[in-house]
C-alpha cells in the first residue's frame, strides 16, 4: 500500500469543508481545522496541463472526500487532497517542538553528507555547515543536481531531507526507499503530514505547520504569499522517539 493511502486510512473523523483556497504557492483546506500543502506548477508533473476537476464545487464535499484527491496525478488536485489530509490528521501537538526545518537541519548536518530534496531558502547556510550537500531539484538552480541523481546520492547520505511536496507529486515513496537505514531522515515543508505513521517507514523528524489563525492564513494565500510569508501558523517539528 502506498504511504499516502495509509495516511488517508488513518483518518478517524470527517468534517464539512468550509473553504478551499488554491494560491500561487500554497493550497489550504479549511474544515474544523486548516491544512496546508504546496501548490505545484504544471512543470512539476509529467501528466500534462490538466485542470482542477469540479472547480467551484470542492467545498460541497467533505474533508475526507477531498483527502482522496491526494491520489490524483493532477498536481492541483493532489495539493487539495494533501491539504485536506493535513486538516484531518490527529496531531499530537503536545509533542511538537518549536523547531523549524532550517534550524533542525543545520544542527544535524554539521560535518555530514546531506541530501536535500527540494531547494529551500536555507541552502546557503546548510552548504557551509555540511561536509557535503547535494540539492536535488526537478527544476534545478545553479549548484543543484537533477532529480534523476537521487538513486546515486540519497543512499550515500548521512542526513536526508525530503520536501513534503513529494507527497503532492507522488515521488515520496520512491525517495524514502532510497534512504540508508542508518541515515537521519526528515520531511520538510507545509505539505508534511504531522503523523507518527511516517515513523514506521523510517522517518525520524517531521517539520511541518500547525495553523493557529485560519482566516489570516487564507488571506495570505489568496494574496500570493510564499510559505515564509504566511502568518498565523506555528512551524514545528515532531520527532520519532529516541531521535
């Protein structure tokens, strides 16, 4: 079973959908709680320029129904599905610590070989801290590696940081399988499900987002905010016991 299917199956409750917002950089689904996911451009997929099916009618579904869209090969639909999933997951907030992804990796990466899937703003600092940093990207910038290098780079890394967007573009399972059993594996970004189920698959840390002010978050998204510009959230990390 794919990990996204396990996550959907772990949902214990449902809720009516109040709002769905698909912004330029972020997607939000507001039910009883608000969940986020990264909005991926069509260039991030091999499935073509497919449109959102049933656009304008999504808020008439339940959050669980929207969560099944996480299985979609259409990136806009998948983003809505992951956001709905994150809105429904039972997160152990008491065990979430106020550590963001950048700080976590800087601490863990010193003197280590690091594979970072996704180009994050903290790359320059991480490059200085790590013994070796390999940044893998579908749309590589200067100094990045092509995503196809994953099979060569990830198994040799001491620390592997995977963008939660890989759940949206359906590459997550394959990337996780490449990680060495002794490596420290972290999932990063707004799409990251804060679910301990991922610890059963070798993940050590989940650096994601808890929405504290849904109205403010929705306004930021509809005004084109990047993840770093979104207000009304807590950026937290959930660690596997002993890690």
